[in-house]
C-alpha cells in the first residue's frame, strides 16, 4: 500500500519548505517596509518641492495681476484728467487736425 519511509520524507520536505517560505516572507516584509519608508520620504519631498514651485508661480501671477490693476488704474486716472490722452498721441493729433478742417 504505502511506504512509511516515503511519507516521512515528504512530511520533512514540506516542513522545511514551510519554514523557509516563512523566513523569506518575514525578510521580504521587513526589507519591503524599509524600501516603502524610503519611497514614502522621497514622494513627500517631491510633493513639497512641487508645492513650493506652484506657490512661487501663484505669487508671480498675483504680482502680475496687481501690477496690471495698478497700471489700469493709473491709465484711467490719466484719462479722466487729460481726455486727449485716452486716444493716444497719434490719434489725438489726427482728431485735432480733423476738427480744424471742419471749422
């Protein structure tokens, strides 16, 4: 029927394989957690760097918009105080010469 020596040899191989697999699995988990920890730090550093760059671009855009608004306000005030300034020097000269022709 069955050979008792064959069963004993098979059981021994199974136990050795089980212990070896367990040791390798634990080693992989420990080594893997260290790798993941390092990877997590790299991703966090990279995200912080991207955040700083995005914030810098945002600040530059805010400065440009503020400068544009100040320039627009300056031009609007200038146009109110000097009506010919809003047409530009070339257009104002053309407008005044056209007005003289009509008179």
